[in-house]
C-alpha cells in the first residue's frame, strides 16, 4: 500500500502574532472533509509549532482534514448541547474560583492559590475535569464553572486566572517551553437568556463590565469567545469533522496520595462530544507494536472496547512521561483503534515525538482506514 507524508496545516489565519512535562482576527481554518475513504496509509505531522507548542491542531481522519489555531485565540468555550456549560482554555493554564457574590462590578483581588501548578490540589476545583465529561456541580465536577442556571441569583461571579501567553524562548533540545508572560486576571459572570448565554466580564479592578450574548450552534461542540479580543472565534471544526486534538493540556496527576494539577505538553484528546471513540492495543512483542499494527485488520476490531473512551477523552498514552533521568519517547509497544462519528474505523500508530534534531513539538503518526 502506498504511503504518503501529509503535513496538515490550516487554510485560513492563525492568531496574530515554563517548561511543562519536559526532559530535564484569531481564526482557524478547516480543510473541507474528504468525500471518499482513505485508500492509502498516511503519515501525518500536526503543525503544533515546535517546542514552544503555540498551536492547537484538530485532525479529522476521514479526508484527512485539519484545523490549526493559536492557543491564545480563545478563553472560554460555551457548550452547544442541552446543558449550559462553560469551559476554560486549559492549554493556557487558566483557572477559576467561584466568589460569594453576584455583583460583577465589585472590585476583586488576585488570589495566588487559583493557579495550575504541581502544588495545587485538584480537589479545589479550579479547572475543568480532565476527562472532558461536563456533567457535575462545578468546582471541578464536570467544569470549574457551575452549570449556568435559569435563575440569575444562582449564577455567581468567578475570579479567573487567565494563565499564560505563548513563549518565544527556545528551550534546551528535548524540552519544551510553552509558557510566556502571565495574562493577568479577569472576573466573569454567566447568565441565561432563553437558549443563549449572556457573558459579563471585566478586569478585576473594574467597576463596570462588558456584556455579550453568545448563541448555541448545534453544528459545533462549543462556541468560543476571547475576552482579550472581545469577540467570538472559530476554534474547533464542526463536531462531526474532527477526531483528535493535539494540544497542551491541564491534567490531574497523583502525588503523595492526592491528585494535583499538572500541565502536559505533547498531549492529544479525542472528540468524544462529537462521537469519536478509541481504544489502545498494547502488545508484548519484542519488536514493539508495529508488527501487531501491520497485522491488525477490520475483523480484529473489538467494538466493546470503544465504550470506555466515551467517559474520558484523554489520549495521552501515546508517549512516555518525562522524569529527572528519563528521555520522553513514543510508546512503541502499542497502537490505537479509532471510530469516527460516522462509524469509519482506523488503526493508528505514533511514529515520532521529536524531529531529527531531537526537538519536541513535532509528532508524527501513521494511520490507515480499516475496511
């Protein structure tokens, strides 16, 4: 079977122009989806931008198709499903804490504990649950921000740590540097108006606020908004047109008997809200997972194994974790089986984490449609 190398980049505009998990105007464009199944094995290199990892990349396997957006293009995502949920941009280490007030015009102070760090307990609820499941009471159950109530008096103000901008500092070979300057603090309150969201937002020292109505669009998982640029932005493709998002990510991590917040680079998550499902096949063969991948056929698919991914969109196990005396590499003992929202089946094998110079931020994976 013929093999082709595809470096998927956006058609459209990118946004204008700390080292995480390491070894020592704002529009994304979408390539039109393919109308025919993949008839060849393809190598894909998502354009996440090297060791500063400035981009989020959304890959649709049936086509293939891609959308690329700078991570700072958006701050909040407003869910288009039946619930009224708001997500934070975890790729920037954003965090939020509910305040005991409904008055958006009260002056607030920064709170250094509202942050994403190895010293921050996940149980504090400052970030969205990393599974990608939105159901819960807020405070990290589903989302950091509680579900928006139809009763205005039940919707409180949130103190928002805006996280970090993009870094331009070149890290040591084999490491990443994804954190630029701190982006400061905002306060927000979200209300409902019929089937729409109403976002109130302002800097924390302001005594007045801006207000915008944000409508749901059921062709997309979320409508995204930038408080920095005061506008809606296109981030994700339509919910049935992408399967995997390559991004930096805020995760939970077990440490001394508790879960803490931990930022990961070189991360990938599934589009479970749009219907994508996946499972991994771990092998015990001496030459790793490649032989098993090559031998895997449509008849080998175990449909029952897809169900677990409906409860967790994390796809991190494609690469090892870093440590003081370890070098991050691709997990060579496994491959993945992916089912898209239309029921198309694919097998997928990660080939690289770094480029030939040893720089992070250059993942490559191979995949083939099963039919």
